[in-house]
C-alpha cells in the first residue's frame, strides 16, 4: 500500500506557524491543519489568502485542526479568517491541559488571567510615570515583544471562533495515547508525546549546557504571581510624597542625597554617564515576568508524531515545546511497546521548535533523528526575529540543523537557508536540489504563498 504525506508550510509574511498536511494511504486521503497564526497584528489580508488556499486544496473533505498552544503566532488566523475555514466536517485537537478537567491546566489558566490583569495596570503606570525615560522605554519595548505572543492580546477570540468552526467537536490528547489517523484505515498512526504530565518537566524551560544545541516550576509560577504583585505595588508607590509605602524601597527620597555640591552626584547625573546609572534597573523585572509567561505557555505545547507503519518513518511536530517538554518524551511508553526515544530515532521530518529558538530543540533529541533522511522545516520570518531581537536563526542552532539534516533545512520566508555566513563542509540545499520532492507556489512570483514537501514510504 502506497503511503505518503505532503507537508505544506505557509509563508505568512510574518512570524508564525501554519502547516497543512495531506496524508494518503491507498485511495484514502486525510487533511490536517496544524496551527494558523501571525505574531504581529494587521496581517488579516494574508491570513485570509491562506485560508482561501486551504479551502481550495481540501474542497469538501474533512479537516482536523490542531492547536499546539495558545499563542497568537499559532492562533490569530482563526479569528481573522476562521469563517472561511468552515465546512461540514471539522474537528479540533487540543492538549489535555486545555481541558476544564485538567488540574494543572486550570491552575495555569488562573495564573495567566491574573498575570494579564496585572499586566494592564503595570503598563499604564509605567507609561504614566516613566514616559520619555530611554532606559524604561527600552524595557517596555522588550516586554511587549514577549507579550505580543500571548493569546491574551486577542481576548480569546481565536479559541471562541475555533469552537464555532468545529461545532464544539473537541478531542483532548494526553501523552501515551496512540491511534490510527482518522480518515486513514491503515498505514499511518498518531502518537501523542507532549505536553508533560509531570509538573517538574512542564516547568523546565531552558537547557543546560549539555542539553542545548549550540525551570520554572508551578510553585515558581505562583511565586511569579506574588512577584507581579510586588512589582505592581513598587511601580505604583514610586514617586509618592508620603513616607509610608515609598519608604520600603531603596530609591525613596529619604535615601537620596540632596547635597547639590556633591561631585559624585554631579558625575552620576551627567547625561554622558546615563548608561552607567542604575535608577531604573529594578524595573527590568517586568521583562523577566513577560519572558517567563511566554516560555511557560510554549512548554505546554501539544506534540504529535505521525508514523508510516510499514517503513517506520516518523514526522515530528513539536509546536514551541521547550526543554522540559522534550525531556518528558523519553518517559512516554505506548501500548504497542514503542517509546518516545524509538519515535525520535525514526524521525525523518522535524518541524523546528519555536522558530529555531535556542531553547526549543534538545540536543539529545536531535541527535537521535535519522542521519540519512532528515529534513527540517523552520516557520520563521528573519526580519521580525531581527527587529525584536529574538533568539532565532542563531548560527550555532542552524549549524546543528545543517549537520544533522545534511543541509536539508527549509524556511517559510526564504525557502532556502543562506550559508554564506557559515563555515560549512557542504552547502545548505537549494530548491533545485530538492526539485523532486519540493513544490513552491506560486512558482515564479514573489512572495511565495507556501512551500510543500512530499515524503513517501520509499
């Protein structure tokens, strides 16, 4: 029986994930949409163009929609173009953490709601009290860079629209589950690897030196809630004339030296030395809180592996899973005796985690993947990543991808990965090198809408 998968990666002209998968087994066909979003607002026209193309491709066939996690760069398209995706047969797959019955998920949602409520107040006070201060402006810009990922910015519209699209037909998936791909009677199996069930792995966000390719705990998450309270109170109290609340902080007026003739004070306040001052360094906590919120949500990503049961080839989609999520896969065992490690060792396709960020690919996991057949797709936008100084497309990560995949690394924005700034024994592949398995649409027009990779049993 001939089994194949066509993996279409859309080019949103922005940072975001959107993959349309078409599986074939004999005369059977199944379609799956994994995520659909853009990082920045204002991308409605492109998202609607993508939605129309999806519908033109699938026709009246069933569409299974997978949302790996609730960040806008994986979700926004469902609110801006969701009506275009409606059809007679739709189903939504979510992680068990998205279920109302999940204790961990309920806790995370509660803490997230508290965070966003405080975030609105904090931002307003910062703007009111520190307007025009370059150091604070820079901190706010960095903070907003992380905040923009969150679904909190879109008010939950995407999930609401999704439930409407699928008529509330939702399946919650838990690690260790495996089943035949719906619509395909034999030849393709689905395995659920993440997110972690153990809280200590859900919480681990960053790799150690040995784990990186080159944690945050639920208790810490509660502590972060307290930290958010303290930060909000501190910012609110800053500059008040009363000696009550302000006196609790080291830069309150009672601790400031008022001697105008003090030479050290003059040197400290000289505009030329502004880069050396620490007056506003305590506000850097606002960025740390936003970064932790962003990473915790990433680590809740639903992770799916699709196996061609005859050849044992595996296609791996990890959302934005970070290190704790990856590590949990080594503990997952399935009813047929397979383990997460077995699936990693058979992986011939890897959807790069979190747009190739340094903390979203575990070295030990990558090393297990197929040396001979591996292809890596990176949904990324180099300009957006550069503008916001995200840790994406870093040389060490790209060199690790290049080495393991023998140069077969594809990007949503540029198709090929340019290797001119790398010292490599062999170049990254080009579209010409992969012309037998890679299609680009439209062929001779820029910007392209999508690139599509075909993977078969042979």
